[in-house]
């Protein structure tokens, strides 16, 4: 493990087992609604970049007809470790009307990312919008935007975590386990414009 990672919070074996269960539950609940000549495919919408690893594993436990429509949302400019607001880059696909959409993200924190996405998707009148996250942070004082995930792999304490797709300043996404970062340091003192932020 990298020296800046203090401890492993969720080992890879536990992640894999939980994702298998989540896939089975999603298949049971959404599977009957999609596919066939009447209903369209399930639209899986991973939020780049953080959900890349989770989505890649999750979809292989959901054997239903699906398309994959990634979206890019920026929220953490540079070294910041708390939400700086969210913005969608390049928008979402424009043909979601009547479809079942499953938004997949790595972590639910302030709720701004998924709250924004849900609003933008719902404006197109899809048949349904559900949210799957690998991690949901406990927020004693509530989230900035009240978002509830339909599927959440693990509830975790309000620490900054990395690995399995989650980054700090763009790094650590390739760690196979989820770990807690050792003293991430203060957010960068120079304000970063949204254009310089990086994808979630
Ligand atoms: P929210 O908009 O505050 O809910 O944050 C969602 C995004 O922030 C996620 O998609 C992550 O990219 C990022 N994020 C939130 N908490 C963490 C963390 O502990 N580690 C790494 N990224 C995080
Ligand atoms: Mg991120």
C-alpha cells in the first residue's frame, strides 16, 4: 500500500462480494422492467471518472439488456477534499425519455453530484431513475442536497477515502482496496476555476 494511505478500510475481497450481491439485487428489481420489444434497454450511467472501476465490475453481475452512457461531472478541483459544487461536462444523453436509468457513482458525499444529475435526467421524463453507489458517507448534519441511493454498497464514516476508482488530486484510483488517506493536507489555497477541476 502507498505510504500516504493510512489503513485499508474495505479490502478487495469484501468489495467484490458486495458488488455481486448488489448486481443480483439490481437484476431482480430492474431486470423485469427492461429488455424485450416493448421496454427499451436499461441505461447504465456511470459518473466518470470515479465510478469507472465500480461500474466495470457491477455490470458483469447484471445480465440484462443495457447500454452504457457515461457522464462526466467535475466536483473536486485539485487537492480539495470537500465538495466545491458540481457541474456536468458535455451534458447527459438527450434521449432518456421513457427509459429506465441507473446512475452509478463511486460515493455519495454532499449529494450535489447525484442531486444535480437526478434533476437533469428527470427533466427528460424517463420511466425511472435509480442511483447505485459503492459508498455512502454518513453525514451527521445531513447532506447539502438530500439524495438517497437506491443501492449502496457500504455506509462509511465521514473520512476521505481513496482507491478502487476514488482519487485524491487525480491519484490512487488504481489501488485495488479502499483505504483512508493519511492527512490529505489543506485544500489548495489558490481558488481553482471550474475549468481546471477534474472529473469526479
Ligand atoms: P458529492 O457531490 O459531494 O456527493 O461528491 C461526489 C463526488 O465527490 C464523488 O463522485 C467523488 O468523486 C468525490 N468524493 C467525495 N468523497 C470522496 C472521498 O472520500 N474520496 C474520493 N472522492 C470523493
Ligand atoms: Mg473524485
